[in-house]
C-alpha cells in the first residue's frame, strides 16, 4: 500500500508511507477528511471568494485579497518553484492531489447545511492559503495608525501608543539547554498566540517515511510541518519576530484613455496594470472590484478617485513574495529531513515570511537562536508610515542578513519583545511575558519536560502596576470606591478564572480605557480614516488605548489628561455596580467559526490576559471575551521524544459531532498536554490508502 493512517487516543493522525511524495498525498487526504470544511473556507479566503457563501460580512476581506493579488502571487510563486525547485513543487502537487481525493469522499455536515460542494484545489492553493493566513502578520496597517495619531496628537504620540497592537499575532517560546535540564538534553517549549478558530489553525500530525519521521503542528492546507516540529534528533519552534517587511506607498494615480497611470519617483507617469473582477455576495448583488498594480505593488485602498469618502488617496502594498516570487516553500522538505540544528539552520536560509525568531536544539547538544525570513533594506521612513511613491529614496535596495543570538545562563526566551529582531522591527510586545518566563526559569536550576506546563499557564499580570499605583494614591473616595480600592490593592495580580480580584481589576481597567478614549484630547482620534473595513482594527482608538494603557498612565506628557481623575471616575463608576462574579465569568473563549455554532455548548471561562504568559487577549474597554490565545501548546523533549507533549484548544477533528472535535479542550483549559506517541505499535490502524 502507498500509505497507512493510524490514530492515537486523541484522534491525531499518524501517517506512514514509502516515499515523501506518497506521504504528502496521504497528508492532504487525511487533512481533507478531518478538516474538509476548514479547507473550503481557507480556499475561498485565499481566492477572495468567501463572501459567496459567508455573505456581505466577508466582502471587505475579499476586496483586500483580490486587490493585494494573493492568489495571483501564489500562482507566480508556484511557477517559480516548479522552475527552481521541481522536487518541492512535485511534493506540493502530491499534497493537493491528496486534498482533492479526500474532499471527494468527505462527509462534513457543513456542506449539507449550506448546500455547497467542495471546490477543487490547484497546486498553488497551499501557497495562497499561506499568504492569506500571514499577509497581516507584519501589521502593515499600523503605519496608517501612526499617521492617524500623528495628525491628531503630533509625532511624539506615536511612541506613546507603540505596543503589540490589535490584530497582530505573537507567541511565547523558550529554549532550555541541557545544562539546565534534569536529563542533560535540551527542551524547547512554548505556545503560538493567534485568533482561536474552530477547527483550530494548527493540526497535530505525525509524518513517517524512510527519509524522515516528524511530529509537529501543521497548518491545515499546507504540506509538511513548518513552525513546530520534532524529528527525534532535532526540534524547532518559532515566535513572531515582529519584523517590518511590508511597505505602504501613497500613489498619485490618474485615468487615461488607455487605463490608469501612476506617478513614479522619476517624475514621469507610468502605465499601471488594471483589470476588474467580480465578487459574488451571498444574498446580495455581486460587486465589481477594480484591481490596479503600480511599479511598487498592488493598490489595496483607494484609487484614481481617492478613498470612499472622497479623500484623494491611494495606497499600494509592497510585500516580499510579490517582488521575489518566492514564498519560502523550499524550506519545508529540508526541515522534515533535518537531523541536526545545522540542518534546520540551512533550511531556514530559504525562509521568506512571516519573519520569525527560531529556537532549535538537537540530541548532540546543538542549539540555534536566530531570525528567519526576508526583510528588505530601505529608508527608515518606509518602516514608519506610508511614503510617497513619486519621491525618490523609498525603493528596496537589498535584504537584511537575519540576526542571530546566544543563550543567557543556558536559556533563550522569546515572547515578541525586543531581542535579536530589534534591528528589523519598529514596534514590539511589552517585555512582561518574556521577563516573567525568564524569571520563572531562573527560579530553578534544573528543569524537566513535565515542569513546562506550569510556565505555559502562569497568570501574573505585571502590566497592572501603573494603574494600581494611581489607585493607591487616590483619596477622598466614596465608601464603595474606597472598599473597591482596598480589594484591588489586596489582589495578588494573577488573572485566574476563579479570581474575584481579577474581575474587579478588569472592570476598573475597562472603565479607565473608556474614560481616556472620551477625553477631548483623544476623542478626535476615534474617527478613523475611510480605509477598508478589514484594516479598521488597527485604527480603532479604544483597543489602541487598551493595549497601550501602561504607557499612557506613565507618560511624562499626558496631553492635558488628568489621569488620576480618570482613574477616580472609573473607580467610582465600577463601585456603583461592581462585578459580582469572577474573571472567568466574563473572560470567555470566543472562537471564530465560519458558520454559527448550533451545538449549544457554552463558551468556557478563561484564565490569563494579554500581558500574562497565559496570553488570552480581551479588548479592555470593549469586551472581556477573548478571541486570541494559545492556538496550541507544545513541549519538545530532546532526551526522549516520547516525553514530549502537545495540545490544541479544541481537538484533532474538524467534524462537528466527532468524538475528537473538542476532546482536548479540558486539557487546554487545565494547562495539561496530551502525550506525543510515535510508536506505531501503540496506535490504532485506520486505513491502507
């Protein structure tokens, strides 16, 4: 038989085949069986056709996908892959052939519910899925925010709001060398923070053939194991480097009898590529979208007539795969074949995007801590804001050499803070998560794989300090507010689901955010520019204040805001109607689903918060519900892969009603890990394909 499928107790697929190509085909097939509806959703998102079945709410995304030319870029990248790396191109083709075979036999109930049938995957579709998944990872809309807040408060305000903004994705990751473990072999552990979707954005899988034997977290719709893997002799993991590698250009466009022209930095008008596409919208009339591409890149907002409100503006997006026709898929097979850290290192030289910080270790004591990905060399202004396309000096002139770093006291910790990627980025996450992990690791000389979940689930909130300092200094409060103040000051600063103190703190914090947003100094920034809806999360004032709150409460120039009075007003407001329950009563998981959930299952309460190691992100001032959090957790033990562990928020199966649809959620909520099983004799054989 060409391939065999086995399952463990959690329904995780373990695949065995004679060749890498047969294994890729089996991976595509089993992914389609387990995640058919998810694959259909991702295919539509990548092509900009999701409004055809999700309705008008998906139209803004589809416009961006079409105008940014995601599918066309994927086609270009696959064509280049066929030319330069035919082995990898053939491997990707095997995967998509397997997907199509699996979709033809799938019985996902969502298709019957919507009256749809699965569409066909092309060889370039996995590349389009990868692009669509990561196009917003670098947070290029943050450049629009910097421009927006500068217009209202001046350039000094940019730093005031600079923090891990809404919509970006982060992770925790730590590498403990053998000198700091009980076995003498390294441990790699962490958790990627992303929007929590159902089915999950990561798929636990085991891929085995004579060339390699790897367990890891795959992206459904993409072959191999890119981000988190363990081959038995080497393991690797990534965190978002927070690098800036996409540019926005302000374009001057004009219509001519022959089409559209753009003013270039040489002072002359150049023909821009232009065509129109039709987006079908379920329940509404179809929409026509004009697709324009200048010498800088595709125009993603505005056009010759400006934005929707008539503002004379057009923005083009320049991103590396569109420029190079290389999405980095050439790294995927070498990663699977890696035996030592040096192999991982060489494979990552081909990595493109997203730009990551990688940590890896092998059984011979090899260690790796480096940035991987492609970041262009260009003027500083490009990194900060949209730059004028008609002015010289904003072109790309080469690529940065990815930085490397060493361990400190046998440990490397990355949590999107400033680190080895500092020269490549602008905004980074606050240091709280990284500092907390480092402090916990420093608290014990020797660590084991079994110790790691305690770090995954730590709930200490260091960023509470500035607000609590202001609360401490208040006097003249009403009796209720004074009692609330005393409760907050007695709180242990842990955002535990069963903590009433955490609930009280969150309520006061949210009220402070709202009071600051309503202040005359900041309120004008609440009206965002007329950019597409899909970019608006980066331009919304309340989330920006929420995530930058500690900076705002400590800034030397408060922009005329009496912060003590804002905190006083918030304290009195909450005291008048204090929360009666605990943090978990309102801090609940809000998983994204393409279709409404009809199971009736309640949203589980969560521990953690945005700046906790257990990063479950609410949006203070708007909602306590958490749409982002650990999309998986993993511990890779280099002493014995069988002592490794992993977990996802829901389960291995994307099929509602399956026993493995949500069976890992109790583990995920409780901070536990499912064991990694690699011995096929301990697995249940499912099929010979």
